[in-house]
C-alpha cells in the first residue's frame, strides 16, 4: 500500500506545501536532514488535503477521479462477471482432478467409447478432450471421473449453485469494496470529494434495483452476484452491500476509522468467512448449525487485518492517525461483526445488512 501512496506525489498539505502528504508530519516534529523522521506519526486532517488531479480546480479533479475510480471498479466487476459467465472456476476442479488424482495404469479394456458416450455431444471442447486423453492413458477410476464430468458439465439443470459459483460470488463480494476504497485518495477533501466518490456505489444501487425488478436484463451480473441465479436476489444482499459502501463513503469518508472497519468487515471479513467455512467448517456453532467456528474465526481475522492494512494506508496520506486505541477498536469491531454474522438473525435478514450496522454501532462506541 505504500507503493500505491507514491502514485500521488502531487498530493500536498496547505500547511506545508513543500512536503507531500505521505511524508506529512506535525510542525513540532519536523523532518531531519537525512530525509528521515524523528517519529512517524500522522495527523488527522479535515480540509487540508488538496485534490490530487488539477489541484487548481477541485471540480475537474474530482470528476476525473470519479471517472477513474468508476472505471476501475467496473473493470473488476466485469472480470468476475466473465468468470461466472464462462464457468472458469467450474472447470478448475475437474482439471485438477484429472492431473493430480489419477495414478493407476491403464487396464487395456478401458476406452473412450465405453465410458464417455455422451460427452461428445457437449460444448466444453477443451475440457472434454483433455479429460478423455488423460483418462485413456490413466483410466483406473472411471466412475469417479465420469461422475465428476457429469456434475460439472452435463448436469446444467441443477438449480443449486456449485462451489465454484459460490466462490466467484464471494470474490466479487471481497474485491469490489476494497478496490474502490484504494481509490479514495484521488478525491479532494471535504464534502465534495466524498459525495462524488459516493456516486460510484450509488449508481450501483440503481443498477441493483433495475436488475432486481426485472427492468434491466443482465444474466452475467445476476449470475456473479446471486446464489441461485434469480434476479430478485439482487434486491437483498447486493443492494444492502451497495447501500453500506455508499453510506460509509458519503457519511464517514476517509477520515473516520468507522468507514474502514465497516467496509473491511463487510468485504474481507464476510467474504473470507464463507470461503473458509465451506472448506474447513466441519465443527458447527452450537447456536447456528449453518455456521462454523472456522468461518467465524476467519471472518474476525480477515476483517481485523484488512482494517489495520487500510488504517496504515490512509495514514500515509495524513488522513488518519495510527494509534493503539484505534487498532484495539478495530479488534472489537471485527469480533462483534463475526458474532453477529454467525447469529441466525443474520441469515433471516441478511449479513450484508447486519454486519455494517453492528460495525457502525460498535465503532462509534470504541473507536
């Protein structure tokens, strides 16, 4: 993140125009002649940070920052939409199975025609022929591969989402908010920069409403963001997700640790919890059999570490101060968010709603 801060060398402070904000110090502290610090401690600034682009004209600078940030967020979203549309993660599992599981030598009687009479009719050309070539040379577990290929390729009518589809949806969940927050330093300080930045997830609210109500058709977006491919699902979790990030941006902005804790626990924490819980969550919680100890621990850990990372990231620009109180506050916020996410009430409402609410509530009390 320190490297990302150096992308904005023109970001300066009004109080000391000779120093970039990533080196901003209190006047009492000073900078020594060897380009070092007596003590690395940033100050919280409210309206002292100039816009990075076109510092002489904040409006133009913020408009350009809005366009760039929106383009970056849209590019990330389109990436995951394409992976969902093409079933990229659905093909990874069978390929790994083919290359690493089969080790038995061919028996001589096992041929393509005996065990794959239907595969030639399907569209997954590359996977089909790679699988058949390896199967013919190392057949052994014919029933295992045949079942695997039928589940991943032939059985497209199954309404339940595959693990690969769930992973793709959670990658969208993790990346969009965190990548968008990396773009905040491009905006000017004050309400203008915050409002223009909030327009980016705000437009996504409108998109979720249009898709969820069936007014706009976009199968790739629906598939990448919904559990079962139903467009009406976008009126719940994805809509709450966009609302939470919009409010964090417009209300708290980059000067408040509450916005950091909210987005990091919503994106990194909740996203990692689902991935880890499905993979290692054998031991379930006593009060919720749909949640696991592994998932809850992963959520608290990921949310806390992401919060610390973004705290240091924004401190490089002089927006916020790094302190032990703030770090301890992030720990309490992450623990509370993990506890609420594991509660059965979050499943009934939506964790994209309950996690931001508890993050704001606890953050307001302890940070």
